[in-house]
C-alpha cells in the first residue's frame, strides 16, 4: 500500500469511527442515549430500592423470597406502593430536555433538593437518578440520570413523564418511611382465625366472643362465658370481615396522643389465630366539633362521627381509622341472632 493510500485509509477509518460514535450518541435534542435511559424494563428482577432526600429521610425496600417486601428491615411494605413505583420505573419516558436557559438552575435544584433513587437487581445497582419537583404545568417531573457504576451525574436534566398520565411523579418516590408502611390493622386467612373477642366499655354487657374450630364449627359467648344463640351465616360473615382492614394514617407524632391513650378505650377487639398469636386493637373516641356538655344543636357533635383513634401493632403505633371501615366489627350479640324464615 502506497503512503498516499495509507493516509486515505486512515482518514476513512477515523471518519467511520466518528460516524459510528455520532450515530450511537445522537437522539432527540442531540443528547447521548445513555443520559436519557431512565426506564428499567426488567422490574421483575428488581430486588432492592433505596430512596433518600437531603433532609435525612430514607427508605430501603427489599424483596423477600415470597414476593413480599420489607421496609427498613423492620416493617412490612405496602404492596400497592411498591407496584406503583415499579410500574413508574418501567414506564418512565422523556417528554423533553430542559431548556438551555433553565438547565443550570434545574441541575442545581436536582443535586441539592431532590430525591435520590437507586434500583438494584442481584446485588448490582441498575439505575441511579434524582427525582425533582414538578414542571409549571404540573404534568412533568424534572429528573437527572447518573452512572450507577461511577456515580457521576449527567449534565443534562430532563422533563420526565408516563405517557397517558396527567400528573407528576415525585410523590411515588417518597423517602418518608410512614408512606411505605403497610396499613393493614387486621389481615387474616379466614380458616386460620380461632377467636374474635369484642369488648365495649360503654355497654359491657354487649361484649362477646366468637370462636371457630379447625373444622369450621362455631360458637358465640357473652363476656362472662354464657353461650348465646346465633345464625351460622351471620357468624361466618362477621369472621370474613377480618380478611383485610386498613387504617387511614399513622399519627404517632400527634401532640395529644398520650392523653388519648390514657383514656378508656371505647372498643377493644382481639383476634387469635391458629398459631396462638393475638392481635389486639384498642379504639378511642376522637373529639368532634362540639363541646362536651353543650346543650345546643349548633354546638356540633362531641365526638367525630366519621373517625376514631386506634392503637395498633401491639401499641407501637397510633393511627386514625374510619367508622365506615371498622364500624362493622363493633357489633353486639343481636347481630348474630337467627333470622326469621322467609
């Protein structure tokens, strides 16, 4: 090969390499593909999620062998919230790059005030990105991708979305532990329930105990152990209410919590399962808009007619529950009376 042909060949080789590089790194807005590849499609393989913000809030979610998730090594995680985040990770889509004028400020806000998200599979970090706030139209979310191996941040932030969803995504990445905790107060496989005791402090004579044997034989007793008549269908229906019942919100920081817990519970419900484990929940009145002792209709109810306070998880958590959800558990023996023949 002549010297001249050698120079031409070298030039073509370099040009080809540059062309390949440009093709691989070009995309909408002429931004490298690897800087916009937020979505992770193998969500079935994700077994660990870490979320943290600059205020010190952080959560670590780990998938168990049975498919459930553990939160911060001590709580059961909400499966619906996990599914929501995995769906988000799968469907993330770039709406547009951040405009040149806003880029510097958005990058700074993402680095200093965003939520860090790490997705793992098999012990290896697969995605690392920062989730910021919403766009002015409330339909997009600012995000910045980083290299999961080096931790080096991209210089290009993007407005991200899920196509077809009208809303921003920040709340799905909350690093607040209580947002990820499972809110089931009672959750049972019905055949595993052995007894349900319902105590009413305001009318103790209406307290009762329902029992269920392994062979699905039932019994109803008063608080003092006296057998009571019952309709089997009603007993079965009552036990079925305990499949899953969830409370509304955690309120462990409520300023008057200690005062409430020092008062007499209005209702106490205790469920014992086949293993002998007991789950006791105590329910308390929640103050309403009225004043106790007031004799005018305009004063409003003394107690909240929609909600109650409750102590759950062996007294570790103070929560708000709805009468609409839990009211059906606060029955009296009359509920189980045999229905007349039709």
